[in-house]
């Protein structure tokens, strides 16, 4: 893979922009999540306007679950959501989805290829993948899934092993389509959902396998994004071949750097500040982050930019990092 052309004169900054870009391009979110051309138009319109240092490509967290048989509702200008889940009896008949054919995965692969053709190596293109715990939660319902840890731990492990293969295939397909790297989004792996001990026992071996496959496929960015207070699980990430870890706003970056030395982090401005402001508070948070020692941080929102974020606050964020 060719080297990526970064901008070393400043600390990199990249708010986590996905469907919010559709608002900038005046494209309905429903079109963004279902049409490759609309996704590319939106993402490029936002990128050219705000000039951030990393370009995400992806849609909602239900893409993989839909490809496996879940039923979704599609609002006109918001993310789709699951309305029809699978039952445990349905799991035995599941097959791994073919990325070039299943559900909306081909839409995202096409968008990734088109984006890479447009930007080449001017900015890293990072494909979004949903993590195995989150896919399983979308398929079965999170409450039902968590009961299995106590009632049927072997079944819980079997389900996650299957969804981990889905995450692996999705990432490999995005890399083949032209992505420089990958972000695996795993909100259901947060300690507020899954106890830290269960995260270590069940998820860490699977994440190790997934990210090892990504590395073998040439992913130069291997980013794990888990929202919430992840301090208890950060030391476990040393067992996973990631090189970028997302930090939500509730996590101290300095503490994270001490718990997981040698890793680059991305975060952790409060996402709601991009909705409510004020600009002065955004500048304060950015400036505080730029003063951290070690240059181990890419400036970003703590998680995906809300759909109702205001453009002037993204402008303020990007301006603050240049000061």
C-alpha cells in the first residue's frame, strides 16, 4: 500500500462524520444510507468544505444485521433502525453474507471505491465496520443476548464467533475496495453494557482475530471505537493489534495514555458541543487536548457527529486546531 499523505505541520483533526455529511450536501439521510453516489456526494461535500484529516465511509450500525435478515424501518431523514429481529431458532440457518451481494453492503463498498478514486492518497479513507457484539445485539436484541452470558455461555460464544466472522469479511471487503484502514464500532462492548471481565473473556480473543485479519489484508489504520467509560478495559487492548483507539468524552486522555502507552488515540470533544456550542467552549476543549504530552492524539468528536450538529461549530473546531 502506498504511503498516505498527511499534514504534519499541525495535530490531525477529524470529527467523526458519516450521515451528518448528508445534511451539509442537502441529501436526505435515507438516500445517503441506500445510494453509493449520494453517500459519496455527501462525504466529499463535507470534506471539501471543512478540510479534516481523515475521511470515514459507512452508514448505520444495522448494515450487517440487515444483511443477515433483520428488518429495518427507514425514516426519510434519519438513520434506519431495526424493527424485526431474529429468534434463536433462526440462527441455525444463518449463512455468512457475501459482501458484494448482501443487503446494503455493496452500496458501501461502491462508495468506498468511488471515494478512494476521488481522493487517492490525499487523505486516509477509513471504512466503518460494526463489531460482533453490536451485530449480535441488533439481530437478537441486546437484553436477550446478555441473558445468554448466564443462561447459555457456550451459545453466547458461538453467536459472537459467527458475527466476528461477519465483521472480518466486511472489513476485508472494504480494504479490497480501496480503504486505507478500518474503524470497528462496538458500542455494545462498552463497560456500561458488557462487564469488563466478560469483555476480556469473550470479546478480546475475537477482536484479536478480527484485527489480525485486517492487518494481514493491509489495513494501515486499525481503529477500535467503543463508547462510554472504557478505562476498565483499556489495558486489555494491548492484546489486540490496533493502532488507534477512540476515546469518548467521559474518558481522560491523559489517563488513557497511561493505561495504554504507545497507542494513538482519537477523540474526545463532547459530541453535543457540536450541537449546542458555544464556540468558545469548543476552542477551550481543543486547546486543552493540544497541550497533552506525547502527540498521541488525533483531535475528534468523542463519537460520531450527531445529525443535528451545526456547521459553524465544526468550522470552529477545525479553526481551533490550527491556532
